[in-house]
C-alpha cells in the first residue's frame, strides 16, 4: 500500500477508506459453493473482490458464480491433479490470495477408527492445504497477497469421537505458521481462523438442534452460538489491508468459549 515499508505513515496520509476494501484484487475460494464457503464468497464480493470459486458441486457452483459474476472451476483440490489443474486455470489473471475452507470430521470411538479413516482425515484437513500452497502460493501477486485457512477450536483441545479431526487441525495450524514464515519476506501473509460451534445448516438439521443450542450457548461468554457470516467476516478482514501486520496467526471465533473456565472451579465460589 505504501512505497517504503520502513517509513512511518502519518495518520492523515493513511487511505482509511480503503483499509477494509478488496477492490481490484482476485481471490480463489476453495470449497466456495456452499456453507462457510458461500458466506466467504458473498462477503468478499461485497468488499469489491473478484472471485474464482472452486468446488466439486458443479450445480451449486454454477448458481453462486452466476449470481456473483465470479469465475468458477470444478475440481477436487484435495488431490494433486485437482490442485495442479486449478493453478493452471487460475494463471489466466493475477491472483492475490485464496481462502481454503475444505475440511471434514469423522465421528466414531477411537477403537473403531481405522487407519484408512485416520489417513482420510489428514488428507482432507491437512494434505490438501499443502497441495494448494505448492501450486497456488508461487503464483500469487507480490506483495500484499494473503492466504486464509479454516481450522477449528478442536485444533487446541481434545475432542471425543473425532480421533483424526483435532490432530489434523492442530497440524494445519502448524502448517499456517510454516507457510507464513516461508512467504513473509515476499509480503504474503498466511493466517487461519478457528471457529467454534456455529449455526450451520448441517447443525440446524440435526434432530436435537434446539436442545443443543440452549445447552452449548451457555458455554460461551456471549451466551449464543456463532453465525456463519461471522466466520466469513473475520476471514475477509484477514485478507484486507487492515490486517496487514497479522501473519502466522490463528484467530478463534468461538464467542469466548475457550477463555471460559472449564474445570468447574468457578462454580465452587457460588
């Protein structure tokens, strides 16, 4: 944004009206056809970004890309062939970063967890992040490009009945720091967000959703669960010039749940 990064910028000279804008920049959203990815796409478009939406769901991808006037590419970028083909397609115009929302959770007791399921959790939650970076990061515009991955609060805590998910997300956060260190000198920032439980369509479709909302809301400081757009808004912030000095970080989006005492000691003082 400025010619010499070592010069202090006086407040009147800062383009404050552009700090939260993405005009003239192009971003890929991996897993961008629905869910969190759709919220991310709509939020980035509202900030002036041009989009390349990537997903395996061609029908949903066509619908959203048409609505947002975005480019679209159908591919499974958890495979090396998919990541490579995406990079070849994206090379047609400058790319200023990407958002990676791809992930999965398999829920079952550890004794029933197979090696194949463990490896799939790591492939979908972690290995694909490496593949995306291998093929997309070298082609990003320099400087002022940015990458954001979606982790989880499970990356810093144990989770029952999801033996592979938490460890894979913990490794993803380590990968974010590694990638940030690799590309920081070139002006490329790399961060992650770690959502807690939020009101996703999948969660709300559950048979006991209403009961669970009341139960889990009380475990947050805000006494409510998060909205998908709040995850997307934090991701968008990390892409903007306003977050220009944030890199190698994982930002929790959990309503303060992880900052609340989980030992029960607070109850002893009542």
